[in-house]
């Protein structure tokens, strides 16, 4: 059996499990947004989402790049340095905990100063209610990254994609039910981080005991801590910028147009985030694989897996965004009438997501090569462009302008990474593998969806019929052309050759 076939088989099996978890996470994320919209309205939702945005941006810095460092270094130590696994795991957790605590302290002081200037502001009160969960979230993310780096994708899925997102809407509904309001809902959103962090650490400890040899003395002089920190430092900037790219528009829109506008924009953008289940599922699996392949200098195998992952990413993600774009008013009606203005946001961000997916998991390739500095530079450029476009377009087009700014920034980020992977790493990557699966998705889902929207209108009946007809056509096309779409890999048992 060829190495490429083995890797694609591992990708298929791991990706299927990760997809199920990501789908559950996406559904629970949508339920969370619906719960917020129905219980708190657009203004209350805006308060919670702005607090979540600030928390997420701070968390990008608080984890100090240890989650990415775990995925980069642990698979390599599995190959040729198992005696280093246990101390490296402890080092990663310790650094993320200390950095998370430091960031929480800095943010807490900032919140106190903001409250002194604007007493009674619900957004700052909501941020204050969640700030001390930063070290908890930092440790949880690092531990979860370590579990998947060590091959335990099921633990990552169960804790990160099932347990945590499932507890959040229940906690928020309970908090609002006892009269806690938006500030209490923000606290309830953060509270499930505690059991999730405990579960992640327990799984990580068991894995390290099972896989890691007894650690030899002198770890601090082994060079691993220094290499890890050097890799992680650019990721501190990059991770913070990644979260800025996701949440900055919510915060700026809230500052310019108020909590209600932020609630509408944030809710629409969460629909788009929920649609990224395939991207999330594939990234969970391919990142450790890319790290091992680059460590072995097996570029041919990496290029093969990258192309297959790109085809699947575009093929299975695009139908979701096609339906969201065509039936945007229907999707947003789940949240209430006040969210109808978000349909243009949903359309712009859906189109932007499809375009960005053509680059595949290009960011994972760049990061797993050790080029975290280049990734940080890309994010800085993308965020700078995003901010500039927000202030340029929001006064003209409102929250739609913010969505267009986000789409352009994401596409730019992916394009920069693709150029660097092609010319710095010398790997053969391009958007071409994604064009054919995009044609499949647009033909099978896009044409029926547009026709039904025109004849039936933006109704639940139209959306359901478009999904059913599109799924039938899509499955038929995939069945007839499964080899070109690499779908035969999904059915191959372990150990079977592709020949």
C-alpha cells in the first residue's frame, strides 16, 4: 500500500469522526445564537457577543501559542523523542496557565478603568464577569490540542466539540430563566469551560503516561523549551489577530451603531461560523499529519493529502453556504424579526467563505512547517486591511460593509499563505483542485435553490425543497464521479491499497 493511500485513509477515518463532532458543535452553536436571540433580543445578544468577542481576542494571546506549539512539536517527538513527551506536555500546560492568568489580570484592570469612565455599561460588566475564565480556557485549548497531536481525535471531539458547546446554551437559558440578564448570560457562557478543562487535562495526562517514556533529567537544557517558545511567540500575535479578524467587526459595529447592530451582525456571522464544520473537522486531522510529513521531508505525500483535503473541503462546505446565501432571510428568522437586517451580511460572508475555501488547509501547512512568523505577518496584514475597510465601508453600507471587509481580509490572508507555501516551502499548491468540486456544489445545490427562491420565495418550504433536491443531485453526482472527487478513499478499509 502506498504512503499516500495510507495517509488519505487516515484522513478519511479521522476526518469522519471529527466531522461528526464539528457538526454537533455547529448545531449547538446555532442553538446558542437562537437562545440568545429569543431570550435577550438583538440588544441583549449584542452585549453578550461583544463580551465573547473581547474574551476570544484576549484568549488568542492568553494561550501564548501553546496550542499550536503542541500540534507542531508533539507529533515530531512521537517519531523520534518519546522521552521528551511528558516534560513537553507539562511545559505547554504551565506556560498557557501562567500566560492566561497574566492576560486575565491585565484585562481586568482595563475593565475597571473602563467602568470608571462609563459606569453602568453592560458590555464592560459582561466582560468583567468572564475575564477570570481566561486561564481556564487557555489550559483547556492547549490540553485539547495536545490530545489530538498525540492521536486522540475522539477525546478532542467529545470534549471540545460536544461537551463544551452543548453545555453553553443550557447554562445561558438557566441564567436568563432566573433573571440574570445579559451579564449573567455572559457568565453562563464561560462557566462550562471549567468541566471541559478538567476533562481535557485528564485525557492528556493518560495519553502522556501511555505514550511517553520515562523522562530523562535535564529537560530545561534539552533545547525543547527554547524551540517551543521561539515557535510560539509569533503565534501569540497571530492567534490574537485571528480572533480579531473574527470578532473585531462585532466590537467596532457595536461601538459605531450600538449593541443592537452588533447583535444582528454577530448573529449572522455565527451562522457562517457554524457552517465551517468541514474546515474544522479536516484541520483537526491534517495539522498533525502535516507536521509529521514535513518532519520526514515527505513533500509528495503532503501535497497528495493537501489536494484531497481541499477537494473535500470545497465539496462538502459549499452546499451549506449556497443554501445560507440564497435563503438568508429564512435562516435568520429563527432568531426573531429584529434580525432580518442581517441577510446581506450572511450573503456576503457566505460568498467570502466559499472563495477562501479554495485555498484548502493552507494555513495548517504554513504553521506546521514552523513558519509561524510568516503566519503572524499575514494575519497582521489581513487585520489591518479589515479595520481600514470597516471604517471605510460601514458608514456607506452599514453592517453589510463590515461583512464585505471580513470576506476580503480572509481571502487576502489565504492568498498570502498560498504564495508563501508555494515559493518559500516549494510545495505545489493552488486553488485549482477546488474548482471542480465547487462546480459540483453550485450545479446541484445552487441552481435548484435559486429557482425555488424565485418561484416560491424565501420560505421554509423553499429551503427544505432546495436541500432535498440538491442533496439528491449531489449524492448522485458524487456516486458517479467518486474517483475524481477522491470519495473512494472514504470507503477503503485500513490497509487496503488504492490500486
